[in-house]
C-alpha cells in the first residue's frame, strides 16, 4: 500500500538594502562595492555595482523557491576592479536555523567578517563505514567512494582532492585525484583498533584536502561521526555534507550591527524564511470549495463569506501575499474574473464617496494590483520596454525643480560657454514631453495587446461603478476606477522602478532615476484624468500640464475600447500557468555552443543567437527577425543546470538536457552575459518544464571532452551524473507555475492564525443568540414550535459559513498533526531498523 506523504515547500525572501562604513580598497580612497548572494555556495544573485561609494544603497530584493531546502545563505561584498580580480571586502553567513528562528524574519544591520578559506567549504562525500570485530583483531573499515561539488581551490577552478580517515591516533589516506571537484576514489581504508579503543567514546573523522605541490594543502571539509553510532549500526553508508574546519555551522562571527559598524563595515539585510509541509490535494478540497462558493454563489453585499472572513483575519503586512495567492487559486479554477468582480462589487457598494473608491489597501485593491502583475507582465514589457531602454541609453540630465537644478551636472545644451537654469528647464520640458508622448502613445495603441482576461475584469469593474454612481457629476468615476489601477498601480510603478518589473537588469543611476520619477508623476496625473492638476505643492510640474490635459480624451477613448470585449471570450477552464502556451515567456540574445565540426577554441565555440521561450518550445535563430528557427519541445527537457567554469573556461554557461523519442540524450550549452541573466533563464526554463515526467536526478556539470568528463574524469559518456540536479530551484516572480496545494496551504495558515477571532465573532455570538432565542420561546407563545421564524430573524449573517469554515480549519490542522506524527514514527523506525 502506498502511503501519502506531505511535500516540502521552502521559500526564501531576502532584500539587500544598503551598506555603511565599508573599507576603501582603491587608491582613490573609495570602493566600487557590489554583493554576491550564495545559497549553499551556489551564486543566486548579484547586485549592481555602486561606484565610488563606501555607504552604498542597493535596495534589491529576491525570492527563491528551494523545494529541497538549504543549509546557509551568504552575502559577500566585493570591490569591482576594472583590471585584475575583484577584491573581497567581507561576508555575512546566516544558517537556515538562524533565519527560521525569527517568525517575522530578520531586519537589521549586520557586521561583515573576513573570509576564512578553511570555513569556505562545500559539497558532500559518499562514505561507507563498518566496525569489524572478531576474536583476533578489530578494525574500522572506511570505504571512501566519491565526493561531489567540492570547493575549487586551484586557479584552474578545480582541486586535487584526497581523503583522510582519522580515529584516535590512527589515520589513512586515499590517493590524490588531480583536477576535479567530483572525485571518484572507490578506495577502502582500514584502521586496526586495540581492544581498549572499542569503547563508545571518540569520533571518527573523514577529512578532504586539496593537495598542493608547493606550500601547504588546502582544507576542503570534514565529516565527524560519533564512534557510538558504529556500535548501534555496524554498517553505516550514505552521503554526508562536508563541514568547516571549526564545525561552526554558519553564523559564527556574525554580529548584529549597532550604531557602530565593524572594521569591515556592515550590511542592512531583510531575510525571511517560509517553510511549509504540503498535504495531499484531497485535504485542501473542502477549503477550495468554500472559496469557490464565495464567488459562484455570492450572497448579499452585507453577508459574510469565506473570502470576507479571510480578509478580516489578514494583517496589513500579509495582505499583498494573500491577494496574490488568491489570484493564483482562482486563475487555477478558471474563476479569476468572478473573484475580482465579487471583491470589487462589495468595495464599490460599500463606498459612498467616489473620491475614496479603491484608495485603501483593501483586499479588492491588492487583488486587482496582483492580478495585473500575474497576467499582464508580458503585455507591460511589450508596451514599455522600448521607451524605458531609450531613457536608460540616452541618460539625459533632466530637472524641473528649481531647488534641485545643478548646472555643473548638465551636458552642454547650447553652444554657449554655459547654460542657465531657464535653459535647463526648457530642455527638460522638451525631453519629458517627448518621452511622455511616446509612453502615452504606446499605451493607447495597445488595446489588442492587452490580455483578454484583464479587459473583461475591467469591463466588470466599469459596470459596477457605473451602476453605483449614476449622478451626472460622477460621470468620470467609471474611468477613474480603471485608470487608477491601470496607470497608477501598474504602468507608473513600472516606470518608476523598472528593475522590480524585470524591465531592466539593474536599477537606474541617479540621473536616469530622476527622469523616471518625473515621468511617473506625469503619468499618474494622466491616470487621474488631469483632475488634480494645480492642487499640489509641486507647481514646477506646471509646464507638463498642457500635454497631460491633451492626453485625457485619448485615454478615455482607450479605456472605452479596452472594455469593448465579449465577456465569454475568457475561458472558465482551470489552468496550470498564468500565461497561454503560445505566449513568449522570455526572449533575448544568448550565445549557443557550436557543437558541430572540429573542436574550436572556447571563445570561438559560442555563437550569438536569439532565443524565445514559451511553455511549449525553446527556439532560436540568428536574429530576432530571422524566419527559420530551430526548436526544442519543452516536454523533452530533462534538466536545466549550470556548467562549471573550467568546462569551457567561460563563466555563466548553462546546459539544457533533452531526450528524443528514441531515448537518446542531447545537451545544448548556452552562455549568458552575467550571473543574473543566467539565473533568470535557468528559472524560466525550469518553470515551464516543471511538470515533465522524465526529469533527471543527476547530471554532469562538465563536458565530455578528450574521451572523459571534465568534472568527474569518468570515461563513459553515458555514466550517471556526478552532481544532483536542481530542477525545482527557481526565482519567485509573476511567472511562477500555479500550485493549488501550496497556495491553499498559505490561505489555511492565515485562517489558522485568525481562528480565535472568527470563533469569537461568529460562533460565540451564535450561541448567545440561540440562548436568547430559547428564553423568548418560553415567554412568547406566538412563535412557531420549531423556532424557524425566530432563527430566521436572529441568525447572524455568515454564521453557517463561519461554522463550516472553522470545521475545515480544524480538519486541516488535525491532518497536519497526523502526518507529522506518522513521519516521526517512520524516522524512529528507520533508526531502530536501519
């Protein structure tokens, strides 16, 4: 009998805010700092470089999905050098346990510490240990089988590893295997033991070292096994994680910064860990049914439902996450439009002053905001990316505020020896009008590009607002409701911070950032239909008022066309992704390895190609407008992984492993321009192939060249991979695949936290009302014997739904407890019966 088990879901959120008091590494007395982020020694992110600054601000945030879990999170601060290698300034390492111990996450200054090579270990080793005892002699037999993902200690990006087994005063070593991070020893080492050494005290240590011909050997990690374990389990075999020399499991040396930083400076970090155990799907079905019931069979506006009760117990801090989770649940159910219509109808009907409509951070407002990000991000890219790229490339000095104009920072605007403030303002107005005109033109001409589901949702919103605010003076409210979301909460924030919407890889510099801010302000005024112009403090924006007012008519016309769509065009069929199969998820120039023909020098072996990724194919051609494309069906993808630098002597290379209909494995090697682009492509391809059935458990991080793998040095091309795959390790963003079990678990956790509040508000009041009803029945003889009339009058709205919802919460809580108990019993059984 197959027993269902809980799946594990781990997500890591981190934000690198800023640094302070960093040491100067350059002769100019400053540094050019950037951060590298590693999860278990694998680089997952790199911030932008802040040039010539000892107190840099980054403000970059990331989300990582790590289904297999992790051990440590490290932040390395580097100083970028144009010539030679970048300098290491310092690092901060946090263990998973330290992050998880803070329920609300970490948010503080932390002092940087120096990088100690003996603590920079990584990888695992495969061992078999056996205690042999007979009448004549006793011995400890250790089979050192292999290791994987060892730290590179040599300039070639590899190591020359050997193993050493130590117990008491006995030791033995394996042979040295040159130039590999994935050694296969397959050697058996045996230590003869005296009778008095067979007590249960002591520790068996297996160390791994990098052999050096000149100088001392470099430490690569160790494993410590209590000798008592070999008494309980005579034969012990498995993969063991290598630990630092001091066995300080991260956090050693991490100190939380106070007013004063350490000698190497400090970082301000925000880190939060979310770990969930996911039940089998059937357990979440009752909660899904209650959520679906809320929108399929909506009650009166005043009545409560599972959704309104969820909003009651959702904190302000978690409302955005809850909103995105609900959007994904209803997308998966094919009911996202009825869901939004339900929330928006309640919001509109409960609003008396149209000026306050959707101005709060209610669940309805947040749900619409997250919905646009979930289904409209590719559309936003299509509309805004060309003009955003132009603004970044031109990097004009633009300023309207007379208090901020700096004549020393202006490029020459005229052929005079200098420029005046008036000339700067005139030039700035001209450039802003040009940029703003391009943005507005791109938006108002994008009706056909806008996703149908967005258009239908806006059509429903328009209808509800028009029904509620019928007065002539409120004629514009139906436009403002849509434009408030469309312009103020979608396009304007994307213009203000393009990196957060994946429109750019890096944050804007100070000059470009100011231009984007002024454009975002102007576009907000366009979204407000120019109704608030002249009422604010920023009167220096007045030169842009004419173009804003001229745009109002075209914006209204655009909104009318946007909602002119058949409601039935949106499918109610459940889906697994937020985008349609034919939609391009990611595209851009990469470098593909030329596998055909004679072996070429590495730098000539990669050819520039334009790649497109959809949920069905990964295709490429010579240029973006090339007619003939080569394509790989996504369903054939078996793994998408990084490639070791020493394989091609190139950085940021990934491999896409596929299997054809005959079962033959093929590998395509692709080079990205930087580590962030590499992680984005890895993540995107993994997401679209996440449901593939033939995913590989292992792979080779090297290449097969000169009759052997460069990683593990094995000769057989078909030998099992020497490293574990990371198929489900992805960056969290709008394109995350829909996962109803994970999403419903998140909603359950919110409801569980607010259970007492719901019980007090609904069930306790119901019991009090019922008691009062029973007393009244004894006094009033006119009430029907069965009390039906009384209950109909005194039943508090939502009480029956609340009772059902509380039962569902308690059932899920009990299911978690049962599964956890079963897991503990299974673990105990394994220990007792290895």
